[in-house]
């Protein structure tokens, strides 16, 4: 991500900071309690406080919530937060341990920045540092000159 471009775009939309802008983008994220806490060139951290509504029937974090955390962290790391916006074209996630605890944190890291395709690795940890999941996500950016 070109952080200065993203910040300039965020300010053009009436936001003082990149974090405020990024957290305003998705009703889905807000509905599920996801909060972007760090964002910078090629990286993003998203956290969620687990509640009874976050859990599956086994009382652990629902796999779909963990997948969404990763997709959000990877997408923001992969330059999808200002035009040209990106969409997920592929995601692979390995669940390593049950998602238990009070919070989960997903860290997305850009590993390939192509002209139209971006790839990010993601990792999820709980507040005790247990590694919960690892994934790789691919995003498509629609360039105006393509």
C-alpha cells in the first residue's frame, strides 16, 4: 500500500486518519465487532472481542468469523482500501487451534504486490499468543488503465 495515497484518499472522504477511514468501510465488520487497530504499508491488524454471538455450537470462535478476520486483514494489507478497490478472488485458511479466549487478532502481510493481483499471508492469535489460524488470500484490483 502506498500509505500516503491511502491517507490522502481518506482525508478526501472527510476522515482525519487512515484508521478511522478503514473502520468506516464495512457494516459487516462493525456488525461482527471487528476493529482495524493497525494499518501501514503492506500490513494490517484486525481484532475482535469474542462474545457468545461469535461462537459456534461448541462454544469456540466460529470458523467463518476467523476467516472474515483474515480476509479483512489481508485485504487491507493488500492495498484494497482506496481506489482501485480490491475484491477477494481466493482464500485458503488452515485452522490450527480452537479460537478461544477474550480476543482474536489477525495480522495480514502483503507478500506480492502485482499490478492487478495482490497476495497476503494472514495469521490469527488469541490474547495469550496461541496461533489459531494461518491463511493466504488473493485479491484482484481493478485498475482504471487495464
